[in-house]
C-alpha cells in the first residue's frame, strides 16, 4: 500500500509538472509583438494608449516596439503593407481599406473630423472676415501629398498646396507658400508648440468639418492582431472604458477646451471618398458639435 501511494504521488507530481510546462508553453505561444511607427515630436501617446487598452482585453501577452526612426507617411504605408510594421493609424479611404485591415471604429470619436486652422501669427483679421465657403475657398491651404484630406479639400474646390513630409508644411506656412494648415482639433496647439521658432498660431473663429474617421490599419497578414484590436475596442465601448479613456485624455480635454468648437463658425464639406462600409449609423461611435453643446450644458448644471 505504501508503494502504491508513493506511485500515485509520483504520477500526480509528474502530471502537475507537465501541466505547468504546458501552461508556460501556451503562455509563450500567445506572446505577440506589435511594431508601430516611432512617434514624431508633435504626436501624443493617445493612439498607442488606445491600442494597448484594446489589446488588454485579448488575454494575450502583447509586447510593443517602434521603428528605429519616424517614418514618412509613404514609407510607413509601404512598411505596413509588406509586414515590416504591424499597424498604423490615420484617415480612411477605399484604397486604405483595400490595402490593409481596417478597424472601423473612429479612435477619436469624430474629433479629428473637426479641423481648425494653423495660420501665421498676425493673420487672424483676414480669417475674421470669412463668412461663407466661397470666402474660405479664396485661401491657400497646405496638406500632405498622400493624405486623404488633400483629395477631400480639392474635391470641394479648395486650393491645396502639397508636401511629402509633414514637418515641411509648417515651414512652408511660415514662409508664405500657403496661408492655412487644417489640423484636427486635438492636434493644432501641440503642433504649434513643437515649432516655437516659427511665427505660427491657431486661428480663433473657424472650424472646417468633414467626415474622416481615424482608424487603426493592420498588416493584412496579421488577422489575429486585427481581430484582437476590433474585439477589444468593442469591449471598451460596451463597458464604458473607451469613453473614460477619451474624455480623460489630456490631449482630448485640452482640445475640447481650447478649440471651443460649439462657438466657432462651422463649414461643412462632403467626403466622397468615404468607404461605403463606414458605420455612420452607429451614433455611439461619433461626437458632433451638438453633442459637445449638450455635454457642456449638462456639466454646467
């Protein structure tokens, strides 16, 4: 009987050890590395934080690394297309949704669809006189050559000057090559601060609005990452943590406070390049100026 008990103990111990090894092996197997573009000097960590929040719901051990330098948009797009970089983020289009796996949840809840203008310091008076879209069309605007914004604005009849590299646009504006650089309401002030030697400012009266969701775009060969991101963002929406993250983000809070969108003159243009699969019917994914007015009224009570 003693020998039988010892044998049972030995078998049990061996089984526990085997299961422990299996668990360790399984945990190691689900460890995944995500590589993304090194943030530039004018970018916050909002998108990285949202990415990590979503992937926390996967139950897997994700690790994160960046490129060795900040890639230009064309280089980044090519790197994600060939799998050298795991994912990127930005405005959507039919071409983007064809080349990559889109996560069709606007990371900025529509905030980036509200564009305020970076202008030269001292030019505010010129913009104070803008009352109509035709007035706005008399102004030269700067945009990135590969950005969807450029196509949207050109389609609406705006005069658009393009540059391949984003930092160059700030110097071109300062040098008088164009007169305004539309930026997301959450981007403009931090970007002006990033170029203190340039005589730039954020325009005070206007906002240009067009639907352009900011999505995560994943390398087509990594459907697992795409699914984990999508499921995680949906879970964060459902349990309220997306709202909490969004409204408590310093970037968003500063943007809503500084931009004061409800009190700007809003000019609306269409986005004919918006993919048909865009979930515009899911009202919980978007905020509007009317939503912000209602939120401000509620907080004032």
